[in-house]
């Protein structure tokens, strides 16, 4: 299998001014479309020695080297002249590129500057990759079975070049078969507990299938990747293994690949023609925000009430001050009332209600920071489910975990009632 | 000057599943706080040879090596065992770390698994950096004048460790003089318009002060950084330049450095003993989420209503169906009613109300996607300000821009009334 290295060039990356989304995008294309996971990313500044050393190292260990960045018209961009020296070549004007640039400027109604004209100069021993979206051409250097492809750093120019030229060129040259991979999305159990539960299953995975745990907040993504040569066989292997997984942790799995809890819940509501609303105290609107971040959510999301103060819990929801005083705003009893009022006021089929102590302050000995009550309710079956959780001390995390947990509780309730 | 290399480890980076935001964040800290731009980023997978080679190379060229990733409890994470071999050491249980992990699990109400317990094992020749936010400790290896620091890949754990331990440790060890820098935060004018307005001021900056424009959504951060050796002189220079800036674009400046619109608004409300609530349609709770993301916001945030459907605009807020039909839900008239109802129902001094078409669908010829009405109101002076904006086609951006613009309108209103 060929080895791939991605080199990104630019001082703006090294000072952290922009995130290196080009490496990530190229890596996605390599992994998902070409079927080869890159082995290394390197980032260096606009500096002759560092660029040269990075290319030298990449030639030692990789077969295919992608470079992006440093091809702009200004003096700080030196990738082209560095490549020219590296490959012992000379810059010559490429007439096609010159015309491309001239046309581009004409279309934009600008005159071409000498700096832009110089972008038509390319090393005389490379294959030019024409840039349909900007002024800097790409460059392909090939020797024996290795290749180096230099592309602009402007994301949409690089992407255009990569999709239209680079992918088919590489697939063809190396006669590459496709890779199969799938991510299983789980919510509700931490990475280590999940790994403990899946020990035997993990050990039963064939050698050509690798597993990675990717946790974030209360979600753990399980990524299965094949590394063999037979796409169809591996697809079947992975699909079978996911069926087994379903038998072990089916209750934790809410989706696959690009799904989110809010998109999955949204689809369920849409398919079952049901509506939803939220009554949020400690999450302060974050659940409503997640739901409405999905385009088309107005089809099933009626609205929310955020009774942050106790006064509003009483005046907006009609929760008796006795209940608030006796049990507290953070209690099973208050959340039950929030669900019931919410159902009436928001006129929905399903309701989520949450109340808790997001922190970092506000805890008591009996209700420490991170104590959260999460309720979901279905009006059809007159059924409320309320659970108590104790998360951590971090406000942001408590808000996110509460929201994810609430959406997953609702997902299970909808499935239970509509299957 | 010492040279810095950042190594990130993880297959999820190499397949492009997540973007390498850790390198970017560490690079920002190095450049802005420590005052040294890193020279290289390297990314490798969870693979013994590749990690070892990356460390070997980094030791050749860099003085300080930061590693993040690969410290999780599961089998795919091998950074710790790789470091252990690299430094010819053995894993031993660190009692402090063991207790940290035990406490963390106890607080969350879980029992510790053997996998988590194994996270308390560290190489016997490193200095342990305790992790206050998770289970994986950091590790510091020092020899002669070089050092390697291994940190978890979970961003908030890494950031906590870096800010509290790494920065002061490095400043102290290499006796690095502090750099003075300050960020001026503006809202409401795009980068290129701002740059145009500030041309003369920018040209008047002394050579040792550099300016960077850092735009995100409707916010542009102006970062001023000194590169001299005299902290006090540079501080004075930059502070003077900011005074000049204030005279040119004072109305756009809402804060400095780590301020956010929601923290600035929160402080203003707190200082003036005023309360706030929101009535949100197109932002779906995002403004309330921003406000309540600030710890202590319950002091001034009463609550919100999110009347997403027209039915709820009528039933919850009492907005006449005539108004909704004649002018539409996205109109000056509807937002005015939202403000008035909100003031009564939420019992607050100030109210924000927004209604718009977040997109990507739902636009009409007269109200294209991105049309948003934003209102703020003060009950004291019986004064509503409502403005119409036309943002873009991107749902997420429209939600964020609307929220930022609304908070800034409110900020100005509070200042105007209370100064």
C-alpha cells in the first residue's frame, strides 16, 4: 500500500491564526474516497530550510506527498521557488496558465499586475495542474513510483483541484481498491465502561478491522475501519460485527456516521408526525438550540419556555411555590410539574424538562454541583420518565451532557411508543 | 531563542474525522503568551513506530516538544507506553494520580474500572502533571536543556494543564521575558470595511507593534502584539494606540481580550442591578444559551420564551393572529409585540426579541433567507429599538450573527441608560 504525507505551509498556521482545515479535508478525501489513510501531517512556516527539510523527509517515508500553501503572489510565499530549487529546475512561463490568469482578471474587471503575471511561471520539469478557481497553478512532480503535488492554500481552490484532478489521477496510477469504514454512535456510557463491556467483542474482531473509541462529552463514537483489499467482503464483515454490537449495547446506539442526536430525534418526530417542546432551567435554551440547529425543525418543534428564576417557574408554569420550597427547584417533583405544564402550554406530543445545578457554584451537601433531573413525557400515553444524574463541576459540560442525555431519553421514548 | 515543536497523535486526525484544533490552540498560546512562534507541527497515528520517529526527529530540531493525544484508557491509545520505551523507563502507579482518579469517579457516583486504574501508571522517570479535569495525567520529561511534555488529547483537559502548569513552567525555566499583547473586540462591521476605516491608524503603528485582524461571524478581533524587550514601554505604546482606536471606532468596541458579548452584558446588568429575558424565534434559544453560559447569570437572567410556531406566538405571547397574518411573523410589528409581551411575562428590566428566516429554505421574494428583525427594549424608559438585517444563507451563521448583534444592541442600550 502506498504511503501518503500531507504538508501544509504557512506562518499563519504556526501562530495559530487559522486552523489547518486543509490537512483534515485532504485526509478525509484520502481515507473516504481514495481509501488510504494518510500516515503523516507536517506543518512548516514560509521558510526555505524548513520547507526543504519537510520535503526531504517526506520523500524518505512517503510515496505520495500533498503540499498546500505558499503559492500566493506576494513575497512571503516561497513554496514555488523552493520546489524549483529542490527539483533542480528553472521557472518558465506556461502560456495556458498565463491565459487562465488573464481571463480570470478580465472577468473580474481588473487589470493584471506583474505579481499576478509571475504566477504563470512554473518549474520546467513539472506537470502543471490548472487552477479554475484562482491564479496559482498546481504542480505535479513525478519520479519513479513517487509523486509530489503542490496546491494552493486557499481552501476552495485546493479542493477544486483535488477533486477534479488529483483523486482520479491517483486512483488510476496506483490502481487502488476502496476502503470500508463505519462509525457507530453511542450515548450514555463513558469510554472505559464501554470498552469494558465490549472487551470480548473487540477481541473477536478480525485482524483487518480496527476499532477506535472517540469520546466527546457523553457521546462515544466507535469507528470500525477495514484495511484489507476487498471492499465487499470487508463491508460484510463490518456490518456483521455491528449486528453483534447491537445485541450487546443496542440501547446505547443512537445512530451512525454523520448522525446527531438532534437529527435522529428530528427524523423520528417527522416520520411519526409528532411535535416537541422543551422546558429548560439549567440548560438555558441549549436543548432548543440543538433541536433548531437542524434545518426544517419548524415542522416538529413548537417552542420552549426557559423559566430560569423560581418566580417564572411559578408565574409562567404555575408551579406551586409550596413545591418549589418543599422539594426545591432541582427536584423530581418540580421537573414533573414542568413536564405537565409544558405539555399544556406548548401543545406538543412530547416534552423535555430539565432542572439542575450547572455550577460551578450553587451546590449544597445534598445537591452537589452537577445534580440534574431530566424528564421526558409523552402526552399520548400520559407517561413521564424522570431520572436523576450527577455529572461533574464544569458548567459547559453539564449543559452539554444534560442536553445529550435528554435528547437520547426522548429518542428511546419515541421509538418505544411508535414501533 | 528556543524552538518549539507540537506533535499531535491520533488516527482520528489522520482520517480527517476531527480537525487538529489542539495544535492551533497551543500555537496561539506559544505565540501570544509565551511569545515564541512554534516551528513545526507533526501529526502521526496511534502507531508505535510513527510516534517514536516523530519524537526522535523533534528531539533533533526542537528544544521544547508538546505532545497531545493518545492517553485514553483504551487499547488504541499507546502514547504512554511508547514514551515509556523511548525514555527507557517503567510504568509505576502514582498514588496522587490514583487518588485523583478515584475521587473523580466517586464524585460522579461510578466505580473505577481496571482500565481507569491503569491510567494512574506513569513512567518512573517523568514528572507527573496532574489532570484536574480528567483521568489521564500529563507527563514531563526533561534532559539537559530540552523538554517533552505529553498531554491528553481531550481539548479542555489539555488546555487546563497547559494554562495552569505548562506556561508558567516554561516562562520560568527559559527565563522568557513577557510579551505584551492586547485584543480589541469589535462587533458589527466586516473585516475589510474595518481595515479601510483604520488604514491611517494602522500605518501610524510603530514598527515593533504588529496588528492582526481575526474575524469570526460578526465579530472582528484586532490583536496588537509587541515584539520588543521592554514590557512596560510596549504596554504604554499599545495602550496609547488603543485610546486612539477608541476615538475612531469606539461605537464598535465591546470589550478586550477574553471578554464575550454575553460576559460584558452580564457584568453591565449585574453592576446596574437589572434583569434580562429573551423572546426568540429564529435563534431558537441560542441567545438564552449564550447568556446562561456565563457562570452566575441566574443573578440577572430571569428566563425566556421561544415561540417557534405561530400558534405559540399567539397563545403564549397573546400576539393577535391579525398581526401575524397581515405583517407576518418576521416583521417589525411582530417583534414589537414580542418585546411588549416579553417584558410583562418575564418581568425583566430589559428584553431581547428576534424573529427571522434562518434558512436555508423558507425565504420569499420580499423576505429572503437571512432577513432578521432584532429588537431590544427597556421597561424603564418604555423604549423599543428594532432593526432589520439581511444576513446570508447559512443557517448556523444567521443564528450566531443574530445573537451577537442582539447582545451588542442591548449592551449599547444599557450603557446609554445607565451612564
